[in-house]
């Protein structure tokens, strides 16, 4: 007995007419009649009573119809499921991100992704960049919104694939009472003699390298007085007058009592924004989401 025999029987049982069932199945009526006869012979029972003008189910046929419908429905569901899986439309996608620092990219791309792949469950994990990289290494997340890309010498990053998806403007973060706060724009050279507050390499790998690179373009190395683990810590130390810093403009999304933000006079200083994932991750859902990100925010 093959699955098609069950489909043929269900069609005849529902129509109680071989002609209409054959049309529904797009099958010649003699062929349908023969297939039903073969099914009855194989089962050793009569499923249908046939007269010249009427077709009806026998008791055996009525009982068999229940399971036949269930098996046909299960086969359709199985085919649909494997097709969705092949297209990457089932399963789940685990994303690491940094709260309030993923600007409009995360909600915008997720809306598009939900519309395209409604069957996929998306799980979001608020993590520091270093936590995201460790989670990628442990294969606990599929993609990380890392932000700054650490130097290749920083940890085991060789297995990761990277994509720069945005370039952000850089702002100077100053105490509200600082004399430079009166300026509308700040030159990097204005910061040469000041102390800096910087994000820790422990939580934000690559952040000190980025800060140093920008300052070196202006001919000096930043004098870092304090490392902080969280962006909120930057606000606290800057507000207390312990230093200044450079940051991507998205830092404005954080509470910032006692600090002001000023743009740099130079437009060459940027903060590249990177996403990362394991190069051996063959998830089609991941591939689709990465494509959505690329199309949403072209560099």
C-alpha cells in the first residue's frame, strides 16, 4: 500500500462519486477505479459499496477513513515542514546585542525578518561585546551585534565571519561644566592634554585600540585615567570631571545627566559597526537575517 492509495480512497470517500473524485485528483476515472480495487484487494476488505448510481462506505470503509485522513494530513504536514526547513523558515535564531546601542538596526531588521520568516523563533540576549564573542565561541548564539571589531590578536577570532554594516559618527563626551562644552565643535587637538575615560578591554575588546587610533591621527596618545566596564560608567566618571572620551553617537541614548556631547570638527573619525557569526554555521535563517541586515543599512 502506498500513500497515493490513501489519497485516492479519501477523495472517493469524501465525494462518494468516482467521476468527481477523479476530476479532483486529476486522474482518469478507470485508473482511479483500478487503484481503489487494488487497495481493497491488498487490505482484504471491501471499503466501498458500489451500485450503478451510488457509492457508499462500508463499515470497514468508514473506520478506515479516519486513519487514512490522519495519515494523508500527516504526510502533507511533513512535506510542508521539510520544505520550510529547506528554506530556513523553521527553527530559531539566537542574537546577541547591547541594549540601547543597536540604534534602529535591530528593530528594523527584526520586523522585516518576522514578516519574511514568521515560523522562526527569535531569541534576544543583552550582552556586552566580550560576552557575545564568548557565546559565539560556545555556539550559544548565532549572530552578535559586536560593534567595534577587536584586533585579530585578541582571542580566538579566526573562526568568525565579520561584516561591517554601518559607520557611525563620533562625538566627544564632556563634563557639562568643562570649558570645551561651550564650543559647538571639538578638534581632536583640543583633547591632547586631557585625561580620558575608556571602556575596558575586558568587556569591550577593541575599544582602546579604536580610541588610540583616532587620537594618534591627531598626533597624540590618549592619557587614560580610568577604565570602565559599562557605558553607563563612562557617563558617571565624565560627569564627575575625571576625564573625557570619544564614543559613537548612539551613546546619546543612555541617561546622561551632567555630561554634554559635541561633534568632532573632523568628519574622518568614524566608529565602524560590525556583526559576527561562526563561519561554519549553516543555518539558512541566519543567512537570511544577515542579508536583511546588509540591505537595511548599506555601508
